[in-house]
């Protein structure tokens, strides 16, 4: 051993390195994979087809029910109008049920799971394309939080809401890509 | 368990044997990976890639060298590849070959300071210095492992020694 080697310090690798190796060597590795996007797109298409079919199936029943109810409703309306005063004031209240677009915290959990996996699959997480995706996700997360803040509680600006929806969708896409690479 | 038994166990994909082989070499290999890359994250990555390559290539290991030397050669290539992803060898002016041994003044030398000085060297020069002065490889072996000429290996070593002398004020 050289003199220099004798005096220089030695370092021990973290346990995560072995865990990553063991996982790569596992015979189960590769059997559990994330399905490609096309699979979900097919499922979605099939679901929307079956929704349309079921709508057509019940159309006949709706028509029959309408035919039966229409004369009854007409008669009831005629009787009501005969008894009612000619001038009325009416008012109504409506509750604003518009869904507030919110920052998707499920993505944070998904991201935390990816980060946990990264401690075991160091190589995959250090690849440049993975790092690029991570950077992109960080930027989008920051943008999403800022937008959420700008939109505030009442969610009245349709443009901002649309932007937030787009960003959240993009975050979902990036997280899926990161999962595929890991 | 002898090294030969261990190798056979690893070829049979016995995880316990693979773990034992890893444990046997991990510290030496990790230290070398860190010294070449100068970064713990990179060293983690290099160590992981190296052992995965070792376990996959073990059936082709012909025992012409010791197992440790074989693993080390794979590691050095991986580590050097990791450093050259970003930068190449620094352009070195034609320095005369420096075959003089540096007196490391072992007794008084502060190991941490020495390590810092080595890590402060440019990547290529540091890799050559570590392989030659610390690990004891010849210029021919270094040239083969790093894919450079022997002349480049010599000039990078001269540059590394010159810089270290300056940094550590050694005569």
C-alpha cells in the first residue's frame, strides 16, 4: 500500500447504495411496470362509448314517460293558472356550487413516493432527463402555488382558473413520466 | 467462504453471496470512487453501477487478475466516465515529466488538508494522480483504463504534483 493511501481517510457508502443494487438484482424487477398512457386513453374511450350507449338505451323509456306525464302536467297547470292572481313577484336563491380549483396535494404524496424510491434507485434518479423532469416539476409546483394564491378564495377569474387547471394537468403528466423512468 | 466460492455464489445469483462480495469491497471502492469524482452523490451512483456491472459480468471473469483488481478497473472507468460527463482533461502546457517523489512528510501531514488539496485538483489530473500516487497504477495501466495516451497520463500527473506542491507548500 502506498504511503499516501495509508494516511488518507476512507469512506463507507450509505446503505441506500446496496438497497438500490439489491432491488436491481431482484428477479421481480421489471415485472412491475407503469402501463403506457395509451392504455388509459383506451379505457377512457371505452367508458365514454358505454355512457353513450346507456343513454340511448333509456331514451325509449324517457319518451314513454314524457308522453304519459305531459297531459297531466298540462291539466294541472291550467287549473293552477285559473286560481292564481294575475300578477306575482317571485324570487329565488341559488347557491354558487362552482367547484373551486385547488392545488392537487395528491401530487405531493406521489412526489414524496418518487423521492423515497430515489434513495434506492440512485442511478435512475441521477440521469439528466430525470433531473430535467424534476426541475420542470419544481417550477410548475411553484407556479401552481402562486396561482392558487392569486386566485384566492372566491375563484372569480376564469383565465387564472384555466391556467391553474393546465398547470395541474401538466404536473400530473410529469409525475407519471418520472415514475416511468424510475 | 473463499473468493472462488463467493464468485460461484454470485454467478448463481445468490443474493447473500452478492451482499458478501459487496461488503468485502465496498469501502475501498467507494473511497476510490469519491476520490476520483470528488462528489459523494456521484460516488454513490458509480458504486451502484459498478457492482451491478460486476454481478452481470462475473460469468466472464477469467481470473487473469485478482477479483479486487478486476472490480477496481470497472469502477475506475465508471468513475472517470462520470467526471467526464461534464468536463475533460485540463489543457496542460508541455510540462517535463515529473518523476520525483513528493515527500508527503507523512508524520506531520494533516490528512484532511491533503485530501482537500487532492479534491481541489481538476478532474482529469486528480484521477491520474489518485491512480498513480495513491493506488499505484503505472502510466500504461492508467492510459488503458482512462482511454488516454501514456503521455497525457504523465503530463496530467506532473500538473497535479505541481498544483499540490503549490497548495501544500511542499518542496
